[in-house]
C-alpha cells in the first residue's frame, strides 16, 4: 500500500475527530466516557488549529490518520484502528522527524502501546509530569530523540 502525507482544510476536522475517537478508544483504556466527551470539542475547536497539521492517505485517497507538530514537538499522532500494525505509525513518525523537524514528544504514561512504539523508534524518556496539560490526573512522559 502506498501512503501519502499532505495538508488539509478545516472542513475535514470532524472526520479527524472521528479518527481520534476511534484511536483513543482502542489505545487509551484509562479514559472514561466523560474524559472522551471532555476532549472531543477541544480537539475539534482548538487543538487541530494549534499545530502544523498533516493527514495520511492511502492510495485510494482515504484518510487513515493525522499528525500535528508544534515547535519541534509531535503534539499528536492518531491513526484509525483499521490501520494499526501496518507500518503507518512509523511512516508518519519518520515523516514528522525528517520533514517537520520533530525531536521531542509527550505521551500518556498509561498508553503503553504508544510509549513502547516511541521508545522502539529511538526516543528516550527525559521527564515526567504528574498531570496532563489540562490538569487532569493522566501522567505525561516527555520524550526526546536519542542522538
């Protein structure tokens, strides 16, 4: 399968939120329904606008996921669960590093799947915050590329 990464318009943000929710439900089992309901409008109305956003598409032009970068930090990388395990996460991460200058990222400590992925891809833990940026009790690990 051939994948491409490109920019997108705000008109597709509702679709990106659907992908976010699907991905989160498969990987963030520590979030409650209330937490998901809290974050959805923030993603749609704020977070997607706050990053340099890219979408990844398959050869049929179907959007499979998205990533967002801010100041060398991978702020978000979410794939539809149907795309898990196909090398797409690595494809997106490599793009973010080589084309968008990513050198660091934050990941939920409780998201062991993502943490393992980033450590496997050459990142190392450089710090920890007890609360997430919204002050919720979801510890965040700060990672940086090993050089």
